[in-house]
């Protein structure tokens, strides 16, 4: 029987804690349904199912910390056969390392679970164990809580939302993760330090920088924002990400992973966006297929990822391994970023603050909005010539925003 294992939700993840199950044995699940919430050292992550089927068994109790790759659950199809239950234990950049599931390891159940979709029941119907515990701690009447989980399951976030909408009683909402904030911050710093130590030890970095004139891009943003609603309006960061994705498509040698002593180019440009959390630490969700997003669509994705990351509502698919990571510290006022590559990627792009500086245009000295773009790249995969091509491609995209920031019809 196929096994749903603890997924790898980042290159630095070695273990995770099952916070709550949003399904029960006998539930019908479909591809993309959120079936569990897993706590990593950085955040609580909603884990999705990767196929259709029926939950046969849940093999790990909520609150249990297990290594990546541990079997969490089993799934069968509606006819009693088998179906793929979830993502592989490690990112697909390590394809070939994971062994095929051992069909003899778990005996088939005597009878397949009944494939019936459970209706949403009003009041305290299906409740996750964590949600029930939180309701007791916060004094929330579960009869008043609307379940937003699969099949109407009342989940922890629903209880917290109900508590927040109720007049304050003096009780503080427990953290999303299964442990206190100082412990989470310490675990996160250790995790980041371990990954960066690995990067500096294993990857022969080289660094390049280019100053880019953003006058035309900022003018285009101002004009485009006149046509957009307030909720859709652009910030320059969306254009920088769009230009990065286009440059990665043009120079694919920097878009991919170093695996088993060889470079593996990625099929699409999946941009990793480094986000700082208010509680401290970093998360790197991915913008999948970024080369297909125009500036407006990119802005929408960035807003959505930022909101969910800081609210502890990221999904497992958001943490699929990026093919190229971007660090934008411009809002912090820094002039440039000396990046450290996230293995197994082979490059990281950094953006500093946009600032007005002296700049010569057509032989005339003036003041222009400039940004310093940096590239940290892996010498095993590329050299400075290829890195320079990438930076120039990014610059060209920002000098002609009217043609590059909008998605062309195909």
C-alpha cells in the first residue's frame, strides 16, 4: 500500500511535527486537498494530498515529531486499490535517492474504507484534536465555530479566528507551532546556520554586481498603477522579480540544481522569495512558473505568499524547491546584497535599495533612480562570463518595461 511520508519542506528540514490531521480514515480526498498541518522549525505548513483516494489509516498521532521520510498515513483508491498518497520524502532534485515503497511492508486492510464524502455538519461535528484542545484553552464554544477544513473539519485556525472575533477574556492565543516562540526562533537560527555553513563549505561562490537605471521601469509602474485598483497596484519589486525570471529563462545555466556532481537545469523558473518573519527568521516560499507571470500577476503572487507565510498558512507546494532564489533587502535600506546560495541551487540574486544617485545618460550627468543588482553563483556550474550575461539580460528587461513587464499573447 502506498505511503504518505513526512515531506521535505525545504533543504534545511530534517524532521517535522504533525500538528493536526484534517482527515480521518474513510475520508475521500482529492488532489490538492489539505490533509494535515505539519510544524517545521520555521513555520506551520499545510500539507496537501497529491492524488485522489480514500484515507486507509493515520499512522502518526498529532504532536509527534518524526524525521523526514517517516510514513504518516496510507491511502487506497475508491475501489479498494491503491493510489499515490502524497509527495516524495525529499525534493525532486534528489530523484533516484528514494527507494520504491515496499508493498509487503504493510498488509492490505481486510476491507477498503467506504468511499463516501462526509458532509459538513453544523456545530461541533468533525474536530481536529488540536482544535479541541485550543477551544478548551481559549474558552471557545465549538458549536459556534464554522469548520474550513476538508469536509468541514473544525481546525485550529478556525478556533483561533473564533476566539479573535470574541470579546477579549484575557487569554492569549497559543502560538501556531507546537512550541514557544523563543524555542522556535532558536531552532530556526540553528537550521539556517547549518544550511549556510553547508553552502559556504561545499559551494565555490563567485560574486558579480551591476548598477541598473530604473527610471523607465518606475515611470511604467506609475502609469500602470493609474489603470489598476488599489488592491492590484504594483511596487517596483514585482518588476525586479519579473526581470529576474526573464533573465533566468534567457540564461538557463543559472536556473537549476547541482545534484550528484552535475548541474540539472530546471524546466521552469521557480523563484524562491526570501521572506523575513515578524517573529524573526526566514522562509523561502517558491513562485512556481515565474517566467509565465507578468508584473501584475507577480505582484498578486507575492502579496499572497507574504500574507500566508506571516500568518502560518503556507502549503507544502509553496515550499517546493526553487530553481533560483531572490533576496530583496531594498526596503531595509541596504545598498547591495552579498548573497549565500541555497543548496542545491546554483545562484542567488540580490537587490539593494532604489536610491537617487548621479548617473550619466547620453553624455549628460543627472540624477536617476538606481539599484545595485548582485549575483552569487556556483563556480562548479558556471563562470563569470555566464553570470555577466544573466545580469545584462536582467538589465535589458528593466530598460524596456512596456514590452517585458506585460505577458504577451501567444
